[in-house]
C-alpha cells in the first residue's frame, strides 16, 4: 500500500493534500530546496505555508535546538521559569513597538488568535468582534467564526457576534478599481455604518491581517488600518493585528505588516516563521489588555524550551542577516518580473516583499478560473518549483519563499513561473 493510500485510510477526508494522486512526500531539505521520496529536488517558494522562513538545514537554528535538547529538558510548562522563553519574549516585546508590552506564547497562529480574542473580550466585557471579509484566522471554533472565507467556514455556530467589514479586493466587489484614497474613504464609511447600524455599541475589537494570507494576498492601501483605528479609538474598540503570515520582515518594507499603516495595535498575534518549522506562536500587546484575563491560565506546551530556543535563533538570524532587506530586494525582482508578464489569464500580481499572489481569471473577464490556476500550479511542479494556492475561489497562486532566497534563486523561480503561465495560456488557446 502506498503512503498516500495509508494517509487516506487514517486521515479525515477534509484534510487536503497537494497534487492529488501524485502527492508529494518531502524527505530532506537544504537552503531553499527540498527533495522528495523519488529523489527529485525542487526550489521551494511556499515554505510549508510561509513557515520555513529561514530555509532548511540552517546550522544556527539546528545547533540551538540541539544544545537545548542536549540539556535533557524539552519541556517544563510555563509553571516554571524558561530562560529561552523569557529571552525571546524580551526581544519580541522590544521589536513590537508597543510600550510596556507583554508576551504570551502558544503553539500556533490559531491558538494565538484565540488568545487575543480572549483578552480583548475580557477587557471590553463584550463578545462582539469586527472582522474583514475574505480573511482567515484559524481552524478552531472561535477563529473559524471570525474567518470571512467560506471555504474554511465549516460551521455557522459561533461564540462571538461578528460583523463584517469590506475586503480591499481591487479586482471585484465594492472596492474594484478605486484609488487608494477612495478605498480608505469607502472603508471608513463602511466601518462607521456597521458600528451605527448592526452592533450593540460595545464592540470588543477589530481583528485584521495587514495582508490576507489564505485570502490570496489581498491587501488594502497603506494607511488603511490607521484610518480604521481613528474610528475605533472614538469607540474604545481594540485593534488586533494578525501578523501570523506578515511578520518578521517578510513584506520587505517593514518588520511588521501593520507598520505600513502608521498604527500601533493593542494586540499583535504571530506564529509560523518565528519557529522555522518548530511549533511556536503567541501574542504581544499592551500590558492592561494582556493582563485582563480574570482567572489563572498557563500554557503546557507554548514557548517550550526547544521551540523557544529555535525562536531565539530564528529571530537573531533575521536581524543579524538583515533578512527584511533581502526580502525587499529579491521580492522586487519577482514582483517586477511577474508584472511584466502579459497574459489574459493573469489578472493581478499583488503583494510586497516575499509575499506575492498571482490571480488567474477567464480571459476577458474577472471571473475566477481555478482550473487554469491548478494547471499553472502543476506546471510549476513539473518545472521544479513548489508554490501554494489560495484565494476565495481557489484561483490565486501564493508565493512565500524563505527570506534567505538569493537573487539567483529568485530569477530561477521567476523563469519557471513565467514558463508555466505561458504554457497554460497556450493550452487554453488551443482548446
């Protein structure tokens, strides 16, 4: 029996695997490349969903983890002092830009967002949440309720009263073809209308991704969250920035995605890249909000010694090697090259730094084309490049390479992408 057959025999049907009957088993990795069970090597532009942020087999991270494991202490729980956790929290608090910040570590982005919601609803004594259409915040009961993406909403039940704000999608919908200034004006008007008409007035928080990850890397213009926060402050509403995919310099221009908006959130959630594959997430925020939980709480596994050791090594590597600057440089190469492509099936190239989305449509329309997207996706693999998929309609290719991506690798990946898009476009013309 093949590994895929064994997988299907014991895993739930709703857990997808890329490439269908030709599913891929990754058995080793080095730098920005992975090797599958057949021995074929690929350039990885998705990094385990933007998680292998530094790359594979990085000595500084592996050595830090080995040193911690060598002590014989892989776990203590947060009921005991954890030096690696405290040191990492100090760094994150400093980098957050939040005065007198506090940090709580979790195992994932989903759990981080759950924790932020717990804090916000406690401090505001309200279960009302504002969220953005087309967003994704996790797969748990609470985070699913604030996820504005039908594909990932497996239940209508909710612990929150959620009211939705418009997405900043420029391709279709109410924000289509608006200028940056007009998008901000329309979004603020929408927020004021929602607060005035469909809430009970005591909203706890707005949670927002600076760039929507699963939503296909849709994002609003710079300054949008700052414009939102002015209205939120008038009403005592907290701002939660979901930086699970945008943090740690990935956008190139800023260390945190929210910095593009001239705003300091009350709470910031993080995960994915900070562990470079080790389970690590958390929340950093203002002390009065972080301290608002009125009962005893702790984390059994969050910020455990091994994951925290990895996190410290990852963050030090990001800062010591100016990976934010590298993301800006190589991201510009990819964005410029992709935007120079001219195919009727490619309707939009968006993103910043090393967080790039390509949206595919039926020629001459804005109608999503998931079939041609899947074809480009498969052709990329045939060419030796792994990419991701996303978007509300499954018609967006997602690029999230390691922040250590070199100029040469960026150009190599760009050539494979361009060839895959050209081939898919040619096939469509023949049919």
